C-alpha cells in the first residue's frame, strides 16, 4: 500500500515539473531561472533541490514529461481499435498535431538537443518513439497491408523522416500548413509501400 508521504512527494515533484514546463515553454532554458520556477511552483529554491540537482535535471524532467504525453497519446492509437493501416494513419496525424503543441516544439524539438546534447537527446527520442514506428510497420507487414520490406532499415528511415518533419514544423512561421503538407507527403510514401492486392481483392491506395 502506498504511503501518503510518497503520494505527497510525487505530487509536489509533479507540480514543480509542471511549472518548469510552463516557463521553459515561454522563455526557453537560458531565459528561465530556478528562482522563477520555485516562485511559480510556490516553493523555496531549496525545495527544488530536494528533487532535482539543478536546472538541467529539472529541464530533463520537463522533457520526459512532454515526451511521455506524446508517447502515451500515440501508443493508445497504435494499440487501439481499427486496422493496422487506420492505426498507422491515426498515429501519424496525432504526431503531426503534437508537433504543433508549443511545449513540445520548444522543449523537445528546439531546446533539448542543445541542453541535453545531441547524442543523449537522440537516444531519448529513440527510446520514446522509435519502438512505436517499428511495431507499427511490423503490424502493417503482418497484416499484409504493405510489402514485406526490411523492418529495421525502413523503420529507421521513417523515424528519420518524422524527426525531420518535427523540426520543419516547429521552425516554420506557418506550422499548421507545413504540418498538413508533411502529413500528406508521408502518407503518399506509405501508400507506395501498400500492397495493391490482398486476399485476391483490390486494395484502394487512396489517402486517408
């Protein structure tokens, strides 16, 4: 049975991370101080150090929270109802919409590679997202929806395309338009891999 002290500790930590996400989103890493985060969270600076060793550790907790929200959203779609093809398109759409979120743009796309370093950021991204891409592709192949392409190589190419897409969307002055264009292009790429026949019946290669 969980103790009240543990629940309180986790809730207070979560509140501090929430405050950090809000400030890092608005001002960026360099423009945010621990004093400001403590003030927003209504705690002392010393209380922050009870949970975090410093500003970078708090940023990484904020990054993990933002990434986890996106992962949970995509995982729910990718393991939910519908055919593998429908789930793949739904997951792509949800990812594009996530790239429009200011917190995800600022923290996960713009700031994290600089604050965490390229290698650590890339490793974190792969832990969070690559598995979904690979399992989604495998499901499409197992269901006969797409041609039996090499899973690992193809998944990494798709993952690279999605990572580049996220950067393009976050850097654009018109992210909604760019997001819609990118979604259309990636769907067209997937359609090219789609089988034209399944169980002797024609499969429409239409988008959507």
